[in-house]
C-alpha cells in the first residue's frame, strides 16, 4: 500500500487564518471552534481513506460529519466533503485530516471513533458511537 502524506489545510481554505511556523494554521475562522479527538477520532486507516477521497472527489478539503433524522433507527450518520467550515462548527484534526462537526451533531457524536476497513465483506467506514443505544445491522443509523 502506498504511503499517504498527511493532508495540510491550505491557508486560503480558512478565511482569517494565519500561518504559523511548521506549516500549521493559527487562528480559526470567525465562529469556528477548535475541538479535540474526545469529540470524534479517526483511526489511521480511516484518515488515510478520507485523505484519498478528498483528493479524488475534489469537493473540499474538510470532512463534514453530521447526524440527521432518518434511517431504520431514527438517526443517520452523514459524511461529505466541504470547502470551508461554517460558523458554529467545531474543527477537529484527527487521523491526519480536518473534520468539521456542527454543534447539534456534536451532542450525538461525542466520543465516536471512525474506522475504515477494505475487507470484501463488511468493509467500509464503521462508526463506533458510545452514545448509541441501538444501531441497525448496516451501521448507518442508530438511536439514543
């Protein structure tokens, strides 16, 4: 498997951000808060797959994780790429990629781990959410 480099967030993607020594980003955009892996954590495998998809899909350099109503258990996980975070988002750098979560979804995601497997059977992204009281067999929806 080819080694993937860690995705860096371009300064232009974060309006109002300042470059800091080491190539990181200093200030967050107005209205965006810094979060930690206590909110959501991507494994190395999940981060590598997300980095590959960010490059391939070219829809934005941030992974947005959200919870919406629906699915067989009432709540569903949603993942999409976005070019910039929104006001009120929480930005977590985990697994080598920037992840944004809206404040409402954060209530349901706190402590969630996201893993990835390329196995032929039961492969793909897998959410491990300590807040879920029940989940469907496909793993895409849950209830609290």
